[in-house]
C-alpha cells in the first residue's frame, strides 16, 4: 500500500500501522488490493496457493510476507517451506 503512494521504506510495526490514519484514497486502494492477498490458516493458504497456480498454469509462485518483525517474517517463510515440503 505504502509503495503505491511513493512511500518506500521498512514495513511499519503492527502498533505503528494500527495508529495510522488512512486517507479515503488509501482505504479504497487497500480494499482493491486486498483481493489479491492470500491470508489465513495453513490449509486455507495452501488451497488458495494451489488454486492460483492451477488457474494460471504456473509451476512456481513468488511469495512475499509483509511482516515487520524479522523473527515473524522468518517464521512465516518456515511455515511456507514446511507446507511446500508436504
């Protein structure tokens, strides 16, 4: 969201993001962009990821976790890697 409006920098913490006052334009863009996100339980993410790849005939996907805390980001990638290995 921030990059869409020229704000390139570190992902803010959850607390900072929660305090941020979104403009009407930012809210509209976030709603529009949210449809492209895959978020949820491991089973839900797996099903949506596989459906996305199947829909596009892809044999690989690029994944990005939008997480500010490095340990949380690493854990998210570990969860994805575990899922890919099963």
